[in-house]
């Protein structure tokens, strides 16, 4: 899935300023186009992957002197499309009826890669995402401030004197050393309820 983000600006100067902000934030120049009059507008819109309906709405505005910025944001890194939109929206744009400023395009995977994994790629097991950047890469753990590696902790069994979890909140000993004795007159629940412990009724043999 690729998001085609397009914004129409008053002139080429305004459009170049918006496109420059994207590139300064890390968006590759190959993913950003500025379309102005003076060339084959229809071909430029098609090459930028602008949809047919949007292209039809933008073309006369471009020929009239406005300028269009088109940015193509892939699915990964996650959140890239939203950051591209926010960056372009910092500059005053022109609303164009009939155009879809944030269009979503489903990508088709070629048969060469559909059922294969590039096991030779050095980043096959990595998850790329660097906070604060539009396109630069890095580990996903950096988003949450988590370390990729954790210092080794020596673990000991209870037999060697390691503290039990319960001792963290219960300071009393886990096992009582007090001797216990059985008293002959111990209280019985049957006595409290008036129920004899033994029955004197003679049953059949």
C-alpha cells in the first residue's frame, strides 16, 4: 500500500518550499515531484502516480499557473504518510474539488518476489523505524526508548539463598519454627453446632 499525497499551491515558489521541507525531513527526492506548467502535464501527473480523477482536476489549475507537489509514501515505516501530510499542510494549499489529496494505491507484488524471501539481504530480520524522521531507518525499539539488548542478570535458585518473591512485600518468615502441640480439649466445629462426633446408634451388622 502506497499513499499518494498531493497538494496544490499558488505557484512554483510555494510548491518548491513545501517539497524542500519534505526533503529536509528525510524524504527521498525520488519520492517527491513538483509539477508546474510548461511541460507535458498529463504525462507528469501519470508518472507521479496521481489518479485519473485527481489528474483531471489538477491539470487545468497547473496550466493556469498553480504548482502541484506529489509525494509517494510507502506503508513502511509506519506513520510516514501522516508525517508527509502534516509537513505539506504547514504550507497554505488550494482546495481542488474533485481531487483526492490523500489517495491510497494497492501495490502488486511481482511473481519474482511473491513466494520468495531475500535471505541474502543483511537486514532480513530487522524492523526499520526511526522516530522523528520521515524515511531514515532504525530499530523499532527506538520509538519506545527500549534497549535492544539487556544486561545479563545472574539468577540463582532458592537453594542458594535467593530471596523469594513473597519476601518483597511480606517481611515475615515463610516457615514457622515454633513447636506445635496438640491439645486434648481442642475446639471442634461439631461441638459448636451441637453435633456429636460419634454416633451411639446401633446399626445392623
